[in-house]
C-alpha cells in the first residue's frame, strides 16, 4: 500500500504487543480495551459482512465499488468501512475515483490467536 | 455440566454449522447475524476481561465469586455474564450458593476458525 494509505496503526500495534490465547492467560485491562474495540467493529452484522467480503478477495483487498451490495445505502456502507478502519481492521487507499480497502496485515491473526484454544 | 445448566445452545449451534475462515469465503447474511452477536458479547472491555478470566481457568470454568475483581459492581458483573451466556459463549450452573460459569465447548474455536488466515 502506498504512502496514500489512510489506515490506522491500531491493528499493527495490537499485533506487536498482544496477546496470548485467552485459554492461557487473562487479559489485562489495557489489552481488553484495545481488543474489545476490534471485536466491537465486527459486532454489527452488515459491518461483519462487508469485512468478510474484503477478506475473501484475492490479496484481501477490494474496491468499495465491488462490495456495496449488502442491502444498505452507500453512506451507510461508508460509515461501516470507516468504523472498521478506525478499529485497525482495514486500511484504505484512494486510486483515481475509487477507494480500495484491504485487511490490515496481522489484524485477523491477532484475534484468531487470542481466541485459539491452548494446546 | 449437569441438567441444571442454564446455558444457551447458540455457541454449540454456531459450531455445528459455521463457518469457513473469512479469508476463504464471505459470510452469508444469516451467518453474519449469528456471528456478529458473539463478537458483540466480546466488544465491551469489562465483559471481555470477565470472559478471559474464565477462559484462563483450569477446565475454563470459574465461580462467579472468584472473578468479580474487575472494578465494577456485582450487579454489573452479573449483567455482563448474562450477556455472554445469551451469546452462547458461556454456560452457567448453580452449585449451592454460587453460580459457576464455563466457556461453551466449541465457542472459542468457532470464532478462531473464522478469523484464521487461509493457508
């Protein structure tokens, strides 16, 4: 992604510092705040579906023009994508007339690792 | 857990039917509703911390009497535990004077599998 990327570093920061699986060690209050914000972004059905549409694309990247068929208005789609970006789950980049979104590297694996069962 | 268990079957139902990793296939609208409800239960920092306290115990089970030190009132703890139970993430059982909570078998692995990266 170029230096035009609009994404936040929340997801990458979480990947750097956090977390051992929930089955191994309880979360600190600070980690709970950060991780709960990521879960909150996935807690709306339309937002989760938008995120899954992007995650299922090659390179986990999609033009906003290709993911709008989720039964809500375009401004609502934009609102949900912004929430996902603010939580660090997506990064975005403008290319000509369209904005492209991609899954923040490491964001999914942070959450998956957290939820994975201890061996 | 005995036949006194108060847990819901949401988590077990989700485990039975859902879902391939987000990186492989986008979620249906119906699966998005069900899974978003589980993420919503984890989207509050105190609730997430309570859940992590239980998940980190041997057998992923704890007496409510041992997990109340999260800086909120006892009724608030009860409220959060009820939300986690309603989402299918916890099951509960009364033993004498205390209620015990445990992580619904399969609930964590459903979410972890969903978030895991495609190989």
